[in-house]
């Protein structure tokens, strides 16, 4: 199975998973990017055949290409039950399983509200892959556009509980910016500096910093490390007080990142 990060817009990734014949795409904000990748890829002269679309949430940079792709090739589109997204033919929610026959893959659906209220993620245990949209980024997390800090923290806890080897396929190339913030709030964490150097080399070579892994994120992502003493000390220094509990710790950290 092949996993490709298709760059779109300024910093989006449309993830494509294919077996050289059939392809599944995730959050296709730009149809042209997907069409070009299908035409250029695969072992067949006609390229890859689009077999399905997964959608994590309703934002246009994740959904804008669905209608055009469906006009070219009518395929199943799985998306969040709690959000109104044009083109979604099969609405799913946490606990459901999405079966993609052409690729023989099963995806377990996770509810991960916070960035949006109906945001979902897809986990494939056989591939060891997490499609997390804008909930979890490498060294960061999504902004709280619709949900609460408590919802997002619970969502991140849900993702952090997945096996450490799980590949994290985020929807944006935000890693280097996130790592600058991470070094500010988790200054004694040597793993962040080493990861930052590796990511800088990747970007200088025109390569993505993704996928990450759950194990790596537990080491470098401050939003998964809220209770670390060093982070709590930095929050106290920055805001002039200690957070009252874990939810407020996360909320203060997210507020600091918003203004960073």
C-alpha cells in the first residue's frame, strides 16, 4: 500500500492511499490535485482509479474538490454525521467502521470534536495509520473554532491512546511553526530540538515533515504533554498564575499558541 501527501493550496496535504490500481483520498479540497495524481500514478496505463473519499470536517479547504471529483467518478464519500457536507453519501460517527472494498481496508471512526463540533478521524489498525484532519498536528493541534477546550483535550487524549507506532497523517504542513512554540513552552525537552533540525532538513529538500507517529507526538507535542512540570512552570510565568486543572492548562496553552 502506498501513502502519498499531495500538496494543495499554501500548506494543505490531501492524503492519497493506493495499491497501484485503486486510490482513496482524504479531505480533497482541490480536485485538480487529486485528478493529476490519479493520472500520473499506478501500474495501469490509465492511472489510478478513484475508489472513495474520506472527509474529516466541513471546512472548504477539506471539501472544496468533492463535487468536481464526483462529476468525474461517482464514488462513495464518507463524512461526519454531525456536519452538513455536500457530496457525502455515507454519514458516519464515532464507533462506526468504514470498509473500502477496492483496497480491502477497514477504517474505525473516532469522534474528535474541538476544531469543529462534528470533526471525526479515521484509524486503520492494519495499516497503522491515523487520518486526523485538523485535530492533531505534528507538535501542535487545531484551533478551537467551534468546540471547547475540554472537548479538544478529550479528543487529543483519544488519539494519544492509539498505538505508538501509528502514523499520524495531518492535513497541514505546520510542523516547523509548531516546533518554535513547543521549544518556548517545553524548553528543557531535547527531543524537540533534534526533531526541529530533522524537519528543517526535510523542508529544505522540498519534502514533507509528515507523517509523524503517535509515539513521537507524545515526546514533542506540548498539547499532549500538558501536565509536564516544565510546561506548567512556563504557563505560570507567562500568565502570572498556575492553571486550576488540566482543562485550564490546555486552554491556556492553546491561548498562548494563538497569540504566538
